[in-house]
C-alpha cells in the first residue's frame, strides 16, 4: 500500500484537534485536514484563540496551520480527498431510549460513517478514534459495505486515543503506547501497517502495539475503567482515613511504594470528572450486562457509585461543618474545570457540588482561571436539574479572582487543583472572610498546618483534620 499522504479527521474536538495537529506537526509530508459540522468550532481553530486550552497546543497549531494543517466545514470534500480518515466524533452517554444513562450514543459515529460511504469515490482506511463499545467496527463495516459505490472498499482500524486533557500535547508527542487494532486479514494488516508508519514518524516502533480489532476497542474501555477504579479505591480509603485518624496521603505513599501497585493515580480527591471516565465505565457496565455478565457489570458499577458517594460525602461534610446549614451563606468555589490545565468542564465534580449548594440556598462565588462565565451558567442550568437560568444567575456569582470569590465568604472550597491556588495570599483571604473561616480542600493541595496557623478551620479529604487529630 502507498504511504498515507492525505488525512481527514472528522470531529475537531478535544481529541481530533490536538491529535491531528500533532500528526501534521510531526509529518510534514502528510496533508491533514480537521473537519467539523460545527462552524464556530472550525472558525475558532482558524483564529488566534483556539477553541480548547491545552498547554503547548497553540505553538503546534500555529506552526503548521496553512502549511500541511487545515480546518474545514467541508466534510464531504475532505473525505473524498483523503486516503485515511479518523472518526473522532463525540460518543456521549445515551440520554434516552434503550440503554439510556449507560450505553454510548453511537449516532454521531454512525452519521459520520454513512457520510464516508456516501461520498467516497476511492478506497480508504477508516480509523475509529472515538471511544466506542467493543465490536462497533463491525457495525461500521456493515454500513460502509451496504452504502458504498462499486469498486470502493474500506479497511477499518481501531486506534483509540489515550491522551489526557491538560497534558494532551505532551502525551501525543511522547505516548506510553499507540494502539492499532485491525481485522487479521491481509488487507487489514496492510492498513494497520500504513497507520503505524504515520506514527513511526516520531514514535519508536516498539511503542506501537498492534492487536486484533476487538482487543483494541476493549482496551480503551478497560484502560479508563482501571484508571477510574484506582481513584475510587483511594477515595473509598479516604473515608476510612477520616473515620480513623489515618492520613490518606501517607497511606497512598506507603502502598504506592510497592512496585506491584505503583504510585500513580493514587491521589484522593473530591472525585473524578471529565468526559471519559464516567461515560466509559457506564459503557463497560452496559456492555457486560448485554453480554449476560451481571457480576462483571456490578463490579465496575461500584467504581461509578463510589465516585458519586465521594462527591456527596464532601458536600455533607461541608454542610455539617458549617453548623448544619449553608442557607444564605456564601461559599467560594475555587476551580470549575474537571482538572487543572484544561477549560473542559464536562462531568466536573464542581457541577455536582455547586448544584447541591444551590439546593441548600447557599450563595456561590466561583473563580476558575480558564472556564468562561457562559459555560459555567450553561453547566449549572441544565434542564431538569435547576429549571431556569435566572435561578442559577441569582445564586451564583462568577468572579475574576480567587480574592473576589473569597470576600465575605463563610467557606472556601478547593475543587480544581490549579497550581495558582497553592500560591494565593491566604492571610489576605483570611482577613476578608467571615469567621470562623473554613477551608475545604477537595484536592489535598494546600498547606493545611500553615492555614491553621493563620486561623482557618481546615478540612482536607482523607485526613481527620478539623479535629486536628494527629
Ligand atoms: P468533542 O465533543 O470535543 O468533539 C467531537 C466533535 O465531533 C464535535 O466538535 C462535533 O461537532 C463533531 N462531530 C460530531 N458529528 C460529526 C459529523 N458527522 N461530522 C463532523 N463533525 C462531527 O469530543 P472529544 O472530547 O474530542 O471526544 C471524541 C471522542 O474521543 C469520544 O469518543 C471520546 O470518548 C474520545 N476520547 C476523548 C478524550 C478526551 O480527553 N476528551 C480522550 C480519549 C478519547
């Protein structure tokens, strides 16, 4: 097979954008066009202010845009021109119908696949980049074969993306591994080799893993489930720590020093967020149920349940500590993104927490260095939860700084681990807050003893801290 020379990526989101920008950056001999039906998003990719924030992404995009990296809403044209197409569209949890609340909504994948079949005038490699349930490639193949023009054929590959938001560029430049699954046919393996050659422009061959299609699809769900399971495991232990006087950081360190366990992803917190962990676990639970494996489904469901428990437990602690009522009190929330170094708020723990505060009629002041005001209002006024936008706007004030948020507040709640929150002038904040001034550290990131010396009452998840028990 001739080397890949022209790539089209369908979906200019958090995955399609950075992934294909890095391919263009590393493969000057390949023309890469990232397409989306969302014209605003494409306009932003072509502007000075990219639609997503990722450290290092501006430099990569600006250096290749207009040379071998292009953005377009003309999906059909770029499908036709491409020899390899990444399908990198969203696969959210289904909101209604069969499997609602659990299964992945594959409508976007199907629409993109049908488009590829309808407009292609030459044979192509079609790559699943989106995270999909195991055996989705089979459905894609059926759609492509039933709808394509005569003499046009398709090879389908699975190439799930393992980047983490906030470190996407670093992850893409130096991934632990790239995974490419294909049918074990001659043409499947040739297509697999062609995509491997693209990545081999900058990734050592030994880090490019090739497997069968189904292993590749399942590995992505499995990797996210295993990562989330570690977070839920340490969060479950954080509750035990709070009840016993053990310190979850010390427990995590002591356990993580065991090389069989390892130290990464053992940080207790208010719970995981982001567009992937929850969605992919629920997807795995649904898949297991469909496969008539109820014990397996129950096992993974507990990872999700523990995450909900951790968020609710934190809210309960805050209310209990504030003398069992937060009605009319001002709660300053630092951070709204689901993690630091991203503006992404999907499934952020902040949303659950703040909705609970509002239900208790607290006044909430929010500061996040990267999330836009409009996004916060949108996330908090989802239909069916708090039914109107004005209600949210009355209860929530979006601030330009942590200091503004903390002024006259009864409690300061750390939700996102932005580095700048470590270096705030806490004595100034203390002076400006109501007394007693409470800090609830949902990210275990502040110097609690120093804050206590200033006069704050500090609660840290996983540490029996308010009582000051050593
Ligand atoms: P996203 O929602 O940011 O981007 C998806 C884009 O696809 C949207 O801009 C949408 O307008 C576009 N789109 C949908 N249907 C289209 C069509 N028919 N033609 C053209 N464009 C279309 O989603 P994100 O976060 O990039 O995720 C994409 C996939 O990657 C999902 O399956 C997700 O699970 C997976 N993933 C996400 C990661 C993350 O950190 N966000 C990491 C690894 C995988």
